[in-house]
C-alpha cells in the first residue's frame, strides 16, 4: 500500500467533517432575506404614488364628494346582495370540500 502524503492524511481525517456542498437551510434563509428586501423595495416604490393619489383625492373631494355620496347610497343594496352571495358561495365550497374527504 502506498504511503499517503500529509495533505491526503489531512483530507482523509476531515472527510467526515466536511460541510455539505449545498446547505438548504442557509439557502432558504438567504432567499427569504432577498424576497423581504424586494418586497420592501416595492412598497417603497409604491409609497410616493399612494401619496400622490391621496393628495389628488383630497383635492377633488369638494367636486366629487356629493356625487360619490349619492353613488354610495345607491350601491348599498347591490353590495349587500353580492356580499351575501360571496358568503354563501364560500360556505358551500367549504362544505363540499369537507364532504369530499
């Protein structure tokens, strides 16, 4: 049997302790940090537009206020009907899932 060099002996000694080539926990944490940074960047990019929209709505409130109030009064019944329908649909879908099990 051939004699091992000091580097080969050291490599054989540490072979069992070598870290994995890819650490899934570390990768998941890095991806989560990147996703969080991107989300905050999107919020930061949208914030000025939300401020402009708020200022525009505030400036147009005296002009559009009365017509929006009339529109809101006329949409109460259709909104209630749509809300009730959505609740019934959600309950029926949940019931169908429960029965399918």
